[in-house]
C-alpha cells in the first residue's frame, strides 16, 4: 500500500494533464469532478499511505521509493525518487487535505468564471508540484517542485490576465522569488561540488561529517538556502511580493499564499536542519528575520483597507513566527504552527472569499460592515479563524502552537530575551488586527448589501476547517495544560527536539503562558475599544487608516516597495530602456569608415574612358619611374 | 643590327598611339590608337626576337594578333551598341560607370 | 556509405524540390519533409545501433567512411560519426522539419527555390557534423552559408538586405580565419612529417609549438564563436535572426549556431589542449558575460523576434561556459544545452512567426491580451517561455544546471555570475508573455488560432522538451564517451590541478565577508 | 638595308601621325593600312617573314575590313558624303606613302638575294615547334579568347529594338 506513494503527486499531475489537454471540451461539472477528484484521490491515497506508514512506525522511520534515474552522468546521480518520513507525511497530509477542501470550495467559488478549466488545471499542477517539493528525496527534485510551485503561483496570480496590474503582480512574485531560487541554486552548486551528492539525507550526513559547526562552507550554503527560503516564504527582505499576490482568485490565496506554498521555506529549513545546525550564526539570523518580519507585517496589517491584504500581511507575520521557531531550534514547534496556521489561515481566506463573493467582489473593509446577521455561517467560521489566529486561550489551536513557539523562544539556548519580548508584542498585534477585521466587517451598519450565504460546496470546507482550527491544537498541549505530546513525539523521528535552557521549570512556563494569554487578550480588547462600532474611538471616526505619514508608511508595508523601486527597478528600466546596443556601435563605425572611404574613392570613378586611360598611363609611368630608380 | 632602331621606332609608335588614345574623343579613333599601340608592342617583341635570334618574339606577336582580333571584334560591337543607344561616338558623353 | 547517404539525400533532393514547384505548390514542401524524415529515420537507425559499437571506442568512430580525394595534399573524403554528431544530426533533421512546417503558410513566392535552399543548407550542416577531414569540413562549412544567405536575402523581412550582408560578412570573416588556420595546420603537418594532411586523426597527433598553437587556437576559436553568436562577435545575430523568414530563423538559431558549438567541441578543444586549458577561463568569462549581456538586451527589446534572438545569445553563453569548464559534467550539460536550446528556440521563433503572420507586426507594444483570442498559441508560448527561463523538468533546465554544476568547481565566480542570468531569463520571458498574451487587447482584431499542423508540431516539441527534461539519459548516454574523451587531455594538463585551491580561496574571500559583521 | 628600314620607319611614323590627327575616319583608316603595311615591311627586314605575312593578311586585311564595315554601318556619325572622301585630296597622301613602300618592295625583289636578310626555313619551323610545344597552353588560351570574342561580337553586334532605349 505504501508503494502507492508515487500516486500522490502523480494523481494531481494527471488531473492537470487531462484538464490542460481536454479541459476545453468538458462541461463545468466534469471539470470540477476531475479537478477536485484528482486531489481528493490524492488525499485518500495519502490516508492509505499514512495508515501503512503508521503501522510500521516507529521501526521504519522512513520510506524510500525511486521511480527512475533522472540524471545519471559524470558523477551527478539524481533520481526521481520520493522520501517519506514523519515530516513529509505531515506536509503531504496538509497539502492534499486542505488542498482538497479548497478545490471543493473553488468548484463553487469560480463557477461563473470563463477560465474554469484553466483554473483547475493550474491548481492541480500546483498541488502536484508542491507534493513533489515535499516528497523529494534529493535537492534537485525538490528544486523542481520549488520552481514548479513558483510557476503555478505566477499563473494563478495572473489568472485574470486582462488586468495589467495583476500581470505585474504575478511577474513581481515570480521574479522576486526567483532571486531567492537562484541563491538556492548556487547553494546547490556549492553543496554538490563539495560533497558530490544531492540526496537530502546523504548530504546532511556528509556535511555533518565534513564540516565542523560554524565552518565557512556550512555557513555559506546555509545562507544561500536561507535566501531561497526567505524568497519563497515572503520574509524580509524578499517579502514584497506577497501582498500584491492577492490579485489572484481568493481560493488561490488560501491554498498557495497562505496554507502551503509560502511555507515551503519553513519546510526547506526544517528538512535541512542538520545543515542549519552546523551554522548557528545563520540560525540566529533566521530568528531575527522571523521576528522582524512578524512585527513589520503585523504593523502593516493594522492599517490595510483591503481584506485580503490584511490577511496577506497576517500570513507573513505568522510565517515570521515559524521562522522564529526555526531560528531558535524549535523545529517541531515551527511545524506545529505550520499545521494550525494552514487550517486557520485557509479558513480565514475562504471565509473572506465568501464575504467578497457575496459583496460582488468588494474587498475594501470600509465598504463592509454588519454582515454578522446576513452571513451567519461566514461570520462564525471567520470568527473561529480570527480567534485561532490571535490565540484565544484553551479553545483554539492557534493558542497552543503560538504558545509553544513563545515558550521555545523563552527557553531556548539559541534565543535572546528581547526576541521574546518582540514576539510577545507580535501576539498582541495579532489580536488587534484580527479583531479589527471582525469588527469592521461583521459589526456595525450594513454598507454594501450582501447577496446571501454561499452554497454547500463552499460551506462544507468552511465548517471542516473551522472544526480543525479549533481542534488541531489538542495534538500538542503544554506540560502545564494537559501535557499531550502526540505531535512532538511523532515529529521527533524526523526532527530533533529542542533542549531547554537550564532552570526552565513549570512555574516559569506558567508565567510565560500567562504573559502570552494576556497579550493576546489585550490585543483583542484594544481592538474592541478602537474598532467596535459604538465605541468612543470608533464613533469619532478615528481609524488608523487616515492619511498620517506613519499610517501611509505602514500601509505601504514600511516602504519596501518604494525602496526597491528606487534601488533596483528604476535603474533596471533605465538600463533596459534603449533597445540598441553599444557593441553594435563599434561595428557601425567600421561600416561608416568603409563608407566614407568608398565615397572618397568613388570620386575617381568618373565613368569617362579617357580618364581611366590617362590614369593607367600615369600609373604605368610612376611604376616605371620606381623601377628606374 | 636593326634591333635598336626598331625598338626606338616601337617606342615612337607606342607614344603616338598613346597620344591618340588620350587626345581623341571619338571612340573609333581611340580604337585605332589602340591598334597602333598593339602593333608597337608587337614590333618590340619581334625586334627582341631578332636581336637574340629567338622565336619567342614571333610567338608573342601571334598571341597579340589573336588578342587584337578578339578585342576588335568585341570593341566594335560595343561601338555599334553605343552608337545605337547614344547616337554619338563621343566617349566623354558616356559616363554610365560613374561611381 | 550510410554517412554519405545522410549528406547526399538532402543535397540531391534540393534540385528536385526546386523542380517540384511546377507540379504543385506543396510538392516542394512534401519533398523536403520526406527527405528530412528519411534522414531522421536513418539517424535513428544509427542511434539504435549505437550502444553495441560504443564500447569499442575510445576516440574511434562508430561509423566511418574513408576514401581518398586529393592525395597529393593529404585531402580525403573522410566522414566519421560519434555520439556527439549523431545527436546533432538528429537535431538538424528534426529542426529542419520544424522549419518547413513553420514556413508552410509564410512562404508563398518561389516555394521551390526556398525549399531547395533549405535542403542544401541542411545537407551542408550534416556534412559539417560528419566531416573529419578538415578540408572537407571547410567545404561543407561554406556550402551551408550560401543557401542561408539566399534564404535571408530573398525571403527576409523589411531590412533583409543589410541583415543578410551583415550575416555574410561576419560569418565569412570567421570562415576566413578558420581557413587560414586549417591550411596552417596542414602545412605544419608537412613541416614535421613531410607530407601535408588535413585529416583529423593526423592533426590530433601533431605537436605544435606553444606560440603557434596559441594563434591557431585563437583562429579556430573566433571562427567558431562567430557562428555561435557570443559577444563580442554576435553583432550580426539579432539583425539576422530578426530579418530572416521564420523558417530560416529557426534553422539559423536551431542548427547553424550548433555548427559553431560543434566546431568548438570537435576541433578547438581537442586540437589545442594545452593552450586551451590556459585560455579556457577567458572563454568562460566571455560565456558568462554573454549570458548576462544577452539577457539584459533581451529585456530591452520590443520586437519579439529580437527578444528571442538575444535570449539565444544568453543561452549560448551557457554552452560556452560549460564547454570550456573542463569537467565532463559541464560538457554533458553543454551538449544538452545545445539540444534543448535548439528545440526551444525553434518553437519560439515558430510562434513569433505565427504572431507576425497574424498581426503584420513584431512589435510587442502593439500586441497584448491575445490569450483570449488565440489560446493554443498562448499556451504553447507560455510553455516555451518557461522552457527558456529554465524551468525544472524541461530540457533547458538540465542543460543549464549541468553546466553550472560542472563549471562551479572550475570557476565559482563566473558560475555565480552566470546564475544571475536565470533571474533575467525570468524577467524577459515573463515580460514577453505579459506584453503579448496578457493584459488588455489593443484593438479588436480577428485572428485565427494555430493550425492543427502547427499546434501538433509545437506539441511534439513540447513533449520532447519534457521527455529530455525528465529523462535526459537519452542524450547524455550517447554523448558520454565523446565528452569523456574530451576531458582526458584537459585533466591531464597541469593547469587544472591547482583549481581546487582556487575554489578554496574563493570561499575564504566569501566567508571573510560573511563573518565580518 | 638600313636605308630601307629607315624609309619604312619614316613611312610608318608619318602614316601613324596622320591616323591620330585626321578628322575623317575613313582617311584615318587608309593611313592606318599604310602604316601596317610599312610595319610588315619592317618585320620582314627584321627576319620575321611569317609575322610580316600575318600582319598584312590579318591586320591589314581582316581587322581593317572590320573597321571599315563598322564605319560604314555607323553611317553619318562617322562617314561624310561619299563624294567628299573620294576626292583626290583624300587618297593622294596614302597613295604617295604606299608608292614609297612599293618602291622598297620592288628593290627588295630585285636585289633581294644579296641582302643580309636571312630567310631561313629553320626559323619558321622553330616558330611552329615552339608554338605547339611549350606554348601550347598559350594557344589554348588564345582559342579560348577568340570564342568569347566571337560570341561577344555576335551578341553586341545585334541591333537592339527601339523601345529598349
């Protein structure tokens, strides 16, 4: 049964091929069946494979399957081969499971769109590529998936191709991530040159043997991989593409730009943790990047007007938490947050999509309001998502995962205390911006009349995800609360557990948890004061969205776009303004010289026979004279 | 022997032909001058042959003769064409080859 | 004998295609297609026999044909086929087929003469790939030029005259250098052994003094690089590729550039191993510069064919980088790059031609939003734009990455520079898609989508791209012995022994920067 | 002997001078014929009898006839009224020069055997042997030259139709 592993990426790929080749001839229903069916079957296969995997677990920690030799020449041997362990199984489960729900949702959400088959083809291709990424046994195959998801992201952001801005956003996303990818590729070159292998497991064991901790090569490779991860996961300084990527259809944002693709960077770092462990300096950098991104994105999310942009910044912020966890060595915590985040962020996006659809594609939250009564299903699911994101204690999954991360930051030997304070501030901001959204969209008076609740195909995923967003957290509960360690035990077979600083006991953990709880609730309370319709501030119309300089700065995501525009984009356009080329000029001078010579010489060609004869005579005389001398 | 005066004569004839070639504007006269120059050259060859008692001079004369025959036949054809097309034989009137 | 058949079939069919014009308009096209298919099949036959013979040969040819021609000057009719040539001949025949399909509707005047020229040029190219007597090689080298010149000069676009002149002058200047060097080699052979010889095997054993080898190598290098179109000898390339008719552009970019590459691999590198290893870093530098230079200029263009032409310069830079890296991996990548680039550029030019035929313009500023109108064309364009930007899973990726993997150990800095080309490739490829197929439609123009034949051909190329991208063994296993042989002398030379230290020194520079903060 | 040569040379130079100075084509031609005949005489005196004969037959005969034909074909461009060139003034000059040459020839015939001009058969044989021996390539080339001359003359000599210019 586990040998069916190859089917998991193959099924969506087959779905893509079918839709790409024959999609034009299918009816919408058939398209939806193929599109959802392929991912659904993949999810089912994952369940089968996972079941079998657990049967042998933990005696057989990993499963290996080679389909064929991809490249086998001159020392470079790379197979199309899959590697299944606890980490990749978790990823696969999330991708196929949530992917299937989102496909189901899209079947209704996209129903009116002319590119229905194209949409599902791209989505299926994306799932296939993402599965390749997480199942790859070697780095080159991982790179294939890595670029593949980038391409699908590009295609789906620019899905509505008639809008030029969408196309620009798509291009921006691809190019910015491609910068990261190139660094990643250079990392691969170095790795291969030094270790003569690209297999993930082999490379890491070789690296551990060959390079001492903190060695230069390890640091360089880790930095290059980090740049790749940063590009894909929209972290500082390559984060600029993600807010613009919201140009794509909302299910795309849910699947690609929230739940799965953007966490590829997290996966990469977790997958290569042996390598990163060799470069503590880089780990520290990861933590700092994570912290900086989470604060930057959280503050930006506070002032956005577009509902999807708020969610986009919140995604960046939450991935910042994951990076933070990775940076302090809390690998499992990062992946736990990945799991919960996938659930609640997909839920939030899908619920937002439902709002947008019912408001005729209105995305500005200032034109929304009072939807609580009109869209109860959407409201409650959105509320659950927001609660999970802000980490409302005990009942939501977000609390458990975020708490784990903060506890790790507090107790890790790799961390600093100021990082923890920063993260705590982030938790407060998360509550603030999440509930700003809730209060703006669902409370107060109705500004745009909604059409009504979505249908079943959209409602089912919402409910399932809401359920998951509440319950997934119970897989792992801290010592002080229930002490469930299912998740960390499971992942401990693939990822090392973090060691604690000495002197970290239950009492300090309780104190730490209390701080987290308080900060989250503080954020929500602040949101209620500031934004709940009827509150003092809100009645005075004071939102953070009016044009004060600081707000403008925050709205533009701390002005990174403008900075890059000045520093890179404009010089680039200046460079590429002129289609002519300099080298050609050089050759042109050659022709100009030849031509002027020709013009001068052609004066001698009078066309008169007698002139020619005379010149012949003169020439002969000159020659004779020369001979005579 | 007569070779030296013959060479002087050849030079004189050649110069006369050259003067004719350069001074006359009628293409027909230019051709005639050309013939004179060719003859002067043949004379020089034959004088040379006579001086050294070699047959090569006469052979060269034969070649010059064939050359002259071919040249004249083509040149006269051209002269005819020119007269048909331009209705003049003034070479200064033709400058189609002007660069 | 079968080798001569490969060359003679297209050359003899050429006048037939010309005459075929009298019978029907499409007769020349079908004759050309038939001819090239036969060549294709013959080559496949040779390829399938390959593996048994391959074990025999270190440096020997899989199939060889030798008969004397002008023994007085050591010139013979000597043809030889090895793994490299068989792949390139297969590519030639296949690209030739693409070119003919691509010009099916475009060429309407003097159809017979067009196909006559195409077949002659292809015959010459196959001859180039097979000849291992340098004189014979040069003969074929010149044979392919003249029909190419005619193709551009007669059926080209608006500025065809200057473009064809430029093409002819540049390539002819290159050929002249080549000729001088070839004759010099033959005379040197006479000097040492007392009899002149143009034969490859004889010349391989010739020992040339260092200074002489230096000059000869330069001549061989420039002569071939001109054809490849690497800066600074690329000036003819954008003009020619742009102004040539679609079919000729495909042949120029898909095949003719490969003859230069083949020459480098077959002659320049093995004939002067000692000098080459000294000079290789400089050539690799030119390759890396070419990658970036071509990519930047591709980003500047508004003319779609010019854009593709500059992208070709960029891709051929990868070839140069790989071919001179001196590692087998890089060489394998370089060959893969040749094949992949031939396929992708052929398809791109075919689509550029289709666009021009439909809209009477190549200016991308006047296009836009064509996806809705011509979905087939747009899908294929997207596919090949992805191939061109090196998307993994397609053949170009294999070529580029093998080159980069292979050359990193030789020249880390250049390899990193070259990698930046991947970002730029994304910029120009996606920019092309954005400006032509996405966005708002400029004016309402009715244009038909791709015809079934054209779509089928493009689909076939796409399938080949994917096949080679996922199973590159097909090519790599055939060329491996040849590349292995190429590497031997280079490795033996003392120059490469200190290369690991070079990479170490690089990494120390790099780390000192990292650890500074 | 030398006197003969100098007289003939004087005739040649005089006739040539008249050729290049005369305004009428036919007159010039007449003088040229005289010059050629005088030249032939000089060839004879130099011992090249075969050349002398060819000079008269081909140059004086064939080539000059060609010229005359062309002059006549050209009509008014080159030729005045027939009457003007048949006046005594035209043919007196060439006539006198020709008479001088005739006198020389007569003298030669009369006293020819006593002159040191060697009429050797061996030399003429030598010419032939050399011509078809070492110079055979030259002969071939000459024949190759004559063929295009023939074709060229044929092609160029056709009268073009009016509309072409």
